[in-house]
């Protein structure tokens, strides 16, 4: 019968790329990890890894076993977490992805008290502005700002997000202040490339109007969008959680039109079909309270 510790050692060696790295991660000696790997190979009756002086390579048997081994370990972790949750304790691994600027400015400060209150929780937070695939990349949930593009995800709203058109006083002095959507199209825009399109949406009675300003600057990070607007490169449509401090410091000026930009939300989403674990529900509830409604960052 395959032992759990042997399966753990096998997965750790594959993910670590070497027996030495697996030993470091598991806090064991290299000889113990090697012995457990050898025990597993004897149990399955085949070689799982080819060893050379430079690297380890999975054999066909190893590749076939790896997927099941990972699934076994994940189910064991989830079972242990479920038992803890039944006793009122949040524990076990939780892997979440979130955008860089929001993560740094607001998510991190909200998470730290939650982690202190639940010391048995093993939270891994990946900060990345790219749109990750929660299912394919193995995330328990993603935290995002804006529309929900993946129909395979179940989303919970954490906070409303009001976006504002803003620019530096210097830019407006040089190019004039727009007073309508038609005026706006003649200005230079600063765009967030991860949205996929360089347009701004303004809902109205007859549906949403799209405004395509002139190309000014495109970047995939909210901090740099704000800084580009402060530098006078053009007009940016920024969420309040990014623009707020710069507006209060009068580094940016709000541009008021007769139409409000399309409203958006901060949301947390998890793969459809999975029962949301209690620790994810508790995290979502905590974040809602921490952000408030309206959220504390709104100008």
C-alpha cells in the first residue's frame, strides 16, 4: 500500500525540481526523501523519475501517477480543513490571485488581521495584473475589479467601485477641459491594456455609449496609469481606490461630465461547481466589512 509520506515526497520532488529542494521544503534530510521516493517506486513496481546529474525527468509511469497523487493530497487537505471547520476553526491551504495595485493598497491591509485571527490558515496570495484562469491555474478564488468575463466562476461582490475621469491641471491647461462625450473623444487617453479594448463606457437611457479617445499611453498597471496622468500624458479613467490619494493631494483633477462612467465592483470569484469552503466564505465576509459600503477609499 502506498504511504502518504511517500506520495508527499514524490510530489515535492517533482514540484521542487530536485531531491535537495524537496528536502528543504519538507524540512527533511535528502536521504529520507530519497528513501520515501524509492519506497513509492517499489510499491508501484516501476521507475517514476529518471535521475541525471543535472535534473530529474518524469517517466511515463511518473506522469500518470503525478495527477492522481496531487488529487489525493488535495482531497486529504480539504478533508482535514473540513474537519477543522466543523470544529469552528479555519485551517488549511487557500490560494488566491489579486491585482497588483489593489492588492498592495487595500487587500493586504485588510488580509493581515484576518490571518492573525486564523493562524492555522495557509494563505497564498499571488499578486498579478494579468487575467488568470482560476480553474486551469489552480486558484481557490480570484479577486478582481471590473466586469466578470469568465462564466465558469461564481462571483460575490465585495464593494462597489466608482471610477472617475481625471487628469493633471497642467494637461487641462494645455488641452482644455472636456464638457461632453464628444469633447472627450478629442483628448488623449491613458488606457489599461488588460481590459482588451481602449474605450470608455458611459451608460445612458438608450444603452451604453463607447468613447474612444486618442491613443496617449497604454499600460497594464494601475499605479503607472495614475502616474502617467499626473505627468500630464492624458486623461485616465481610474477607480477611486487608485485615484483617491492623488485627487486629495490635488495632483489630479476630477473631470465632471453629464454622464457617469459605467459602475463596477470589487469581487471575489470561485470556480463554479465547487462548494465554497467555509474559510473562503469567512474571508469574503471579512473583506466586505473591511472595505465598507460605500468603501472607505471613495473620494
